[in-house]
């Protein structure tokens, strides 16, 4: 078993009634006091911040990322558990996973019911996360929730209120927790961890724009005008929009904006099948297809690429690495598109 550091960041697992609704206000020690600690595990708590997860910012996430690396700099630490609100857990977990290159686990968990709920799920989820962090190795960043263990990559919140809140709609979970042990079903395929980024004075703006019937390029162009350095286009189907959107994407890429292409469909990959504004044309215009990653995690991949380098070609390469998608052999780089 071993020594586990619990990093507390707020969320429902740390929430109490505020008179009109629930909000995070409990410290990490209070959250820990609700859970059974697996035998042989010793706990240290880091109170990093306490916010409802819709209020989490890039600054919060980068602070969490650096704290994880600082904790793992101690060779005596055997693993980390992060308690986090469920609304944006998938994004924070994926950011940490992109920059994680250590066999020791980082396990995210949270709750769907608040701290003081008599039938709350937080204590069980926290116990399972502690067990996972103390008994697994080499699986990357994980999400332990409702007796299941998921890889951070691809895992999203699939239920607004139900206890079984997380899954990878395009893949299978890593394992199960039960009878005092973690049963590992598979090992995830992960790209090598990216270097730890510097803490920017002002994080780059990365916006998401969704395509729909009657959609025009107005919001995409507005994001560029507002200073977005990256844009995630949430397209329909396998990654399809309109010829007008293709023109807007090409114009954004020519200005050095990093554009990634995902889909609003729950499961399945982005695929270059259709033209007349479809993924064939969007990718040709410079958008990078996100594979099976959905909007929130695709945005994190774009953010990591922007933080890694200021060179347009290198940003495209880092983004493709983060998304685990190959570069087309005959593709023009963003810099070449800008000169066209």
C-alpha cells in the first residue's frame, strides 16, 4: 500500500447547503474524515483551493498541474488522489494526464451528492480512489467513480445527476473496484507526457464553437476577433459543417489560430468522409481532427499546445501528439497556410 497525498480542490464532494443551493466550502481534512482509509495507507492532505468546478479556470488547472508535479518530486510518495468537482473533472484530469510521465498514479474522484448527504457517494468514491492510487502503477491519470476506474483520456461526464457519472463513450473502462481490490481490465495507450509548461501571466484564450442547423461563421469569427489563439469547432456527425465555416477556419489558421475539430455526437471518431463543408474540407483548411476526444478535452489539448511553444508548426505537432492523431504526409503547415 503506501503514502498517498490527497489534493483537495472543492466540488460537490466538499459542498454544503448555502441557503439557496450547495457550494464547496469544506476543507480537505473534513472531506477525508467521511471516508474509510484502506488498510496500510497513510494520508497527507493538501488544501489547494475550494471552488465549484464550473468556476475552475486555466489558472486553477495549471496550479493543480504544478502541485501534482511538486508532490511527485518526493520519491516517498506512492500516489496522488485529487478530489474535484464533476462538471470539469474530465478537463483537469486530462490536462494532468497530458503532462504525466510517472508510473505512480494520479486518481481523480468526486461526488454527485454533497458532503453531508446521508446516502452520499463521496465517501465510497474517495475510498476507491485511495485504493486505486495505492495499488496500481503505470496506468496514467485515472478517474475512480461509482466502483469503476477510467482512463483520464476520453472519459467524460455522461450523467448530470446519476451516481455512475463517468464513462468513455468510445472506449472501455480500465477496471473495477470491489471486495477490497482493484481489478485492472486493460492498460491504456497514451502518448509520452509533455513537459511541464511555464505559468503564463495571461493564459491563452481557447474558445469552443458548436455547429448547428442555420449556423454561420459569426461566432467563430467573433472568437478570433476577441483574441482567441485556439478554437475548438464542435461539428456535426463525423466532423462536418458548411463551406462558409471552412472559409472561416482557413482564415483563422492563416492568422496563426490553432483550430481543432471534434463532434457533438456522443461517441465515435472524427472522420474525413464528406466534402461541401465536411471534415474533408475542414481538415484541408487546417483544422486538426480530434479523434474520439470530445470538446472539453480537445480544448485542453489545444491549450497545452499553445503553452508548449509559440511556433505555429510546432504547435500543430504538439496538438497532434496530444490528440494522438498522425500528421498527414502532404499536409501544409499553419505557417505555410499563412503565407499562401
